[in-house]
C-alpha cells in the first residue's frame, strides 16, 4: 500500500474515489481502521471509542474497529477501568465486545494501528508483502521514528494517562490525512 496525503476539497469527491480505485490505494474519504492491543479490553477499546467520537464530530465516513492479539478476553466488555475513564470523558464504550485479531483483518482494513511493539511484531509475522505496510505503531503518527508505545495499564493502572495519549494521537492521525470536509 502506498500512501497519498490528499487535500480534499480541491477536487471532487467522486473523481477522488475513482482515482484511488484506479491507483489501488486506500481512499482517505472511506478509510477502515483497526486498533490493536494485547487483550482488547483496555487500550484498543479506548482507541476505538476515541476515534469513533472524532469521526462523528468531523462527519468523516471512516470505520473503526478494535481487536486483541490474545484470546483470553474474547466476548468480554472492556475493562471497567476503561469504561470508567471513557465515561469521565463523556464517551460510552461499554457495548464493545473483545475479539481476537484474524489474518483476514490484514486485507479488510486500510490501517492497522498497534499500541506497542509486541502487537506490532506479532502482526508483522502474519503479514505478507502486500499488506505489511498497513501495520503501524499508532504513536508514529505523533512521534515518527521514535518507536513510542501506548503503555499497558492492565496491571499497574494509568487509564487517564492512556486516554490522553490516545486522544492526542488520534488528532495527529486525522491531521496527518488532512481530511477537510
Ligand atoms: P490491553 O491490556 O492489551 O490494553 O487490553 C491487557 C488486557 C489483558 C491482559 C493484558 C493486557 N491480560 O494479560 O489478560
């Protein structure tokens, strides 16, 4: 996947969609984003909820989902501490259900945004040459090349900090794509 950073508005949306289709690149007007962590109960549900909220408020036609590389929490709601910090920030993520990453996700999504280097490396091992570049460390959109991670709050807490980190980096991700409606 190669990356184009368009300035939407200077060309018609229809023309833009056709161009993306022709060039076989993702269309930033209709992006599909997958947030990935280890358990899919702490960080990636927050990342999903935060990105969904920003998508809604900016009227973007993007889709976002989340999953975990591990299987321990399949079918569970987010960790109560994630639900609580989301609620404190006027977001409800309590309806989310954990699922495990599957190889076909690599073809279904345009961006696969991992929370830490363990998730990143786990997914890269399952990728092929056509989809490996979709897998990114989410923090790279704010701190390119620094290999920063979103710290795992499951054992030692820090959910409010994680919320703020994700809120900031989601803004940078959107800004990076320069989507203007
Ligand atoms: P997450 O956090 O990857 O942000 O959802 C974790 C959740 C559960 C476990 C580890 C991390 N666990 O070991 O069960």
